[in-house]
C-alpha cells in the first residue's frame, strides 16, 4: 500500500508547492477544500503542471495520483482518509486553522495505537503554526480529554517554515501553478530549534515582500517588480531589512555576513521579473500583517525594546495602515472602519496588540494619528 497525505487547502500554494513536494516524495495526495468548483476540477483532471520560473529558465513537473474531498459536505469521507493517512498538511491561512482542527481531531481519534502516528505539519506563514493547530485539535471541544493520554501515540506534530513565492496565476491557468524555482521547507530538513529559521524567513522574505507591496501600492505601482525599480522604494526595503538583520543577528547568533547574503538573495527573489505579483495581492490582509507577532510589529517591537533603529519598519507600518478599502480585500475594509471609529491609542491596541508600557507604543500611536489626520483631509 502506498503512502497517503491529506492536504487542507487546494489553492496555489497547496497544489503548486506542498502537494508537488509530497507527490515527488511518493505520496498519493488527498486535497481537502470547500470550493466545489475547484474540487470538481481536481477530480476531473488526471494531472496538472507545476511551472517553475527563474532567470535561468523554466521547468515543468507533472503532478498525478491525487483526489479531492469537500470537507464541509463529505466530512465522513475525509475522516476516513485521515484515519489511514501517513501525514496531514495544510496551507489555509493561520486564521482558518481553528476551522480544520475538528475534522482532523476526529480522524486522529479513529486511528489505532498499533499504527504509526500521523504526522501533522501546518505550512503557514506564522510562527509556531503547527503548535497552534495542535492546540485547536487537542481542545476539549474537539478531542475528549479522556483520550489525551493516548494522543501522542496517534499523532505527532512538527512546526515548519516554508519559503516560496507563488504569485497570482493567469486567468486561464486552470489547475496549473506557476511559481519561483527557489524554495525552502525547514522542518522537512529537521533542525533542533526552528525559531531562528522561522523568524529569519518571516522577518526577511515576508517583511521585504510586504514592504515593497505597501510602498508600491501607495505610489501607484502595479507589481512588486515595478515597485522595486523605484529607487526610493528599494531604499525603504533595504532599510527595513537592515533593521531586521540587526535583530536576527543579535538574537539568534547568526553571522552578519550570512544574513547579509540572505538579504541580497531575497531582494533578488522578490524582484523576479518573471513573477507578476500585483501589489494588491501581496498586500492583502493588512490586519494580520500588522498584528503583534507578524512581519512588521514583531521585529519592530523587539528592536525598540533594545533601543535600536526602527525608522524603516515604521515607514512600512505606516504604508500598511494606508492600505484601506482595497477592492476584494475584506481586511483592508475592516482596517478602514477601525481607523475611522477609534482613536490612535485604541487602534494600536486593537490592530497591533501593543500595550502602552512597550517602548514602540508612542511611535505607533504617532503613525496611526498621521494616517488618520491625512484621511480626514482627503
């Protein structure tokens, strides 16, 4: 019997990166999603292509041996797949983990202690995402507390850090996915302490990508590539990465030369002209990106406590606060409403999760006040 992987989220990351990796590792992949048209398309197609693009050329891989299940309407079928699976992965977004946890918990509970434990890995842009998913799964609402004594025999959890840029796809792409050639999935390459790798990735790749997108959006650039051709925006991106470099080097004992080389590699990657990455797509979900442990506030708060420079991170934070009422992005509309209904102090607490006792607090209040004042003048 072959190996089986259940993957939650049949979007571009799910099909183009995680499922491709699992397929190449010998797994039959079962996609779990709630989008009926996408599920039907997957089940109707015997294969799809993953297209890797880069300055050195284009390569294609053909993905086969997969099926798809609607986790909302065919829960029992999905539970059975989880019961017999070797691994469960997901790429659904950190805010959706609590919604997929109940069905995973049911599948785990039906497994035999005589079988090998199910490996559960959340492939999300968040620190400790698998820990978060594990806590939802083991919550008494989802797993009977009396069963927790044997839970470690039924499932094992591994945090991971994934790093690959997947832009918006062509309208006629179907199931095919185009993405960059470079990738990294730390946690599959086992390490004893994952936090340095997660923070290095989040505070370099995600910080730079979002910084370029938000500055680009506010300067009416179309794509991240277009934004990075602007010398002022490039200076802002480099400035933000110099600040996060200072934190990463001092906090995780990473050599400065190694992090500087990593920064250069990331700038080259996000500026890949072969990846048409619209600034609106990269900037979507500003509420999450402005939250306490995310790519801007996370490193900026720590640097402020150390008395180190956060000028460029504050610039990026301001641009993110200006990302309001963007077509197709609910969080940008929610942000606009919060900004219009609350004073700057309350905005900082609600959006950023920063307390008045933290050193970064006055700077954030000043940023929010400036954005609000400009909005009232428009």
